[in-house]
C-alpha cells in the first residue's frame, strides 16, 4: 500500500499493516519517553537502549508503562496524549 492510503476509510484500516512497529510490537504508533523526551518504538525498545553497556551507568534508566503520556502516529506523525 502507498503512504497515502488514508484517502479511503476501508484502506485506512489496513494501511501499513505489517510495515510499522518494532521487534516487540507491530503497531502504527511510537512513544515519546517522558523521562528523556526521545522517541522509541515501545517501552521495551527504550529500556534496551537506555540500559545498554554503552550508556554511562549513571544515565541508565527504565521506562514504566504507566508513565507513558504521548504517542506518535506512524502514518501522519501526529503526537497526542
């Protein structure tokens, strides 16, 4: 499907099926982590990134699912609560 598949309602339901998401979830949104303000595919992606051995131990942190406040649509880029 084309990136402009939101032209018709029936296409919108299937737009990007299987093309978005991360290795943990297949969905059409991303998250903005409130702790660091960065965008990730999901909280698991955030935690893997922020707790890797390349990160200074003082900067390592986890994101709890209940702390999430913002999601970003992968189709249109709109950020919303």
